[in-house]
C-alpha cells in the first residue's frame, strides 16, 4: 500500500526540490477558471439569443436598367445589304441620328440608280391612261344620253305613224262599208232593171248601162278592199317599226353600257396601278434612306457583329450592340418562390456590388460596411425558367448611406438582402433549423401591379 501523508506540499517550495514531475502537475484553480469562462460565455450567449435580429431574404442578381429603353439593345438593319463603310468603332460615343454604317442594296430590282425617275415615267403614263379612260367614260355617257334622246323622238314618230295607220284603217273600213252598200244597192237596182227589160219597160241599152254600173261598183269594192288590206299592213308595219326601234335602242344601250363598264373597269384597274406605283415610289424613297444605319439614341457602340467591308447582312440581323448613355440603374435580384409572398414593393434592400469590398451583417444592417441601399420597385408576376422570381431594385439613399458608385456597369454581379421585420436571434436560429420561411408581424399589403 501507498504511504500517503496528510501534509500538503507548498508549490512555492518546489523550486528547492529537483523533481520535474512535481513542476508539471496542473494547478487545481485552473478548473475553476475554465468553469467561470464557460459560465460567462453561457450568459453572454443567452443575452445574445434575445437580441433583435432583422430577418431578411437574400438573393443574387446583376445590374440592369430600370426602363427597357436604357438597357443594351442590338442595332439592326431593316433591309438586306452590303457593307460599304463603317463610321464608328468599338467604344465610340454616338448621339441619336449619327451615321454608324453605310450599306448598298443587293437586290437586282433596285440596282438602277434612276429607278425613281423610271417609276415616275410609268406613273405619268398610267395617269394618262386613266384620264383617257375617264374621257371615254364621259363620251359613252354622252352617247347614252343621245341614244335616249333619239329613241324618244323615234318612238314618238313611230307612235304617230301607228296612230295615222289606225286612223286610215278606220277611214278605209268606213269607205269599204259605204262602197259595199252602194254595190248592194246597185245589185238591187239591176235586178229591177232586168225585170223591167223583160217587161219591155226599158231598152237593152239602158240595161247594159246599168250592168256596166254594177261592174264599176264591184271594182270599187275590190279596190277598197285592197286599200284596206294595204292600210292594215301599214299598221302592222308601223307597230313592228315601233317594236324594232325599242329593241334597237335596247341593243345600242346595252352595247354602250358594256363599253362604259369596260372603260370603268379599265379606269379602276389603272387607278389601282397608279396607287401601286405611287406606293412603290414611296417604298423606294424610304428604302434608299435605309442605306444609312443611324444611332437610335445616345450611347456607346459595343461589339459590332459585322465588321468587314463587303460583307452582306440580312434584314433584321444584329449589326452591333448599343449601350444607352446614362441609364437609370437598377438591380435584377432573384429570390426563391417561397419568399416572394413576404416581399412587397417599397421594401428596403441592402446591396453588395462586385468589386466593392463590404462587410455585411444581414441581421444588423446598421453595422454593415460597404453596402448600398435600395428599395423593391417591381416584383415579377411570373417566375424565371429556374423557378425563382425576379425583383427590380432601384436606388434609395438612406441616412448615412453613400449613393451608388458612378463606376457601376450594366451586367455587374450583385448580392442583395431584402429587409423584413425584427425578431429575436433564438427565433431566427429556430426558424433556420426547421427550414421555415421568414415571418411577418402583419399581413403583407397587396402590391400595386407594376
């Protein structure tokens, strides 16, 4: 068994003994010091757990322009052509309307340098044809009017001839009736004269005279019948002539109307060709103005797509990129879909730009260094292809903030934090451990559609 003494060894007297093991023994008070430190850290941790923490939603994005007109745009040519010369180079600043590029036409139908003069000559000829057709239409209108006037006169004359024939027919019929009566009387008389001659009352000479009178009256009846037949035939002919005049008038009018319709159709077709030529002349004039490609607005020329002299470009093909001057910068920030309902327009955002050193405490934005302020201006109504939603953040200068650096360029990377409400740190840690989204003290107000 060990011979253990109850006497304590004074540590200060160890120097008198050359024993290294005693010197390496731990100090019994170090455990108490460690316990005190752990207690201190525990108390500090408990206090920290109840400190306020600003909930936030982080996202990554890039710099862009707030309005579409300030974003980089491709310069395109409306017509196909061949590059003749460039008047700008990469990085040049251009103003609206400055000439960037001169091209020539590659379609053979526009090769003629005097094409507008030729088209004007064709237009003059077509206008002359249109006027000639108009004159023909007017002449046919006069012809139709003359036909109507002439047919009225001819019809009146024909109707008069019909009436005259009817009158003569009536007179001839009356004359025939009278002559027939006279002939009948003559026949009655000759019968009496025959009896008187047989009785010897009259001579043979008187009888023969009476017989001759009968023959004469018979001849008158036959002549009057012939005359009546001729009058009837004249009446039929007059009626036929009336019908013929009407039919001939209809035929002439139909022919005149047909000629007039053809003239009107030709004039309308010529008028359409005149309008087509005028449209073609205007198109050629406008097309010749498109041989010069101009800057749509002030900005900088970036990355020409077609550079060689003599290269051909198609219609609508990008020629170069134009970065508009002095764009109204904004940040495209992409956040998760589960966080979008908690974000409203006007929410404060802290931003960290690529190339600007910053120290960001997302929960305590007041102690962050090197970040810049912004506010949510637009929240997209639909998600991007990767399922995230885009926020547009515009600059806002809060007290103590610096304005956005003037050296920022469109397309630079950005990291941002959308600031929400204050909660204790213990709640935020509990939320993160459970994977819950941030919470709000009040229901978010419905954002005005952007």
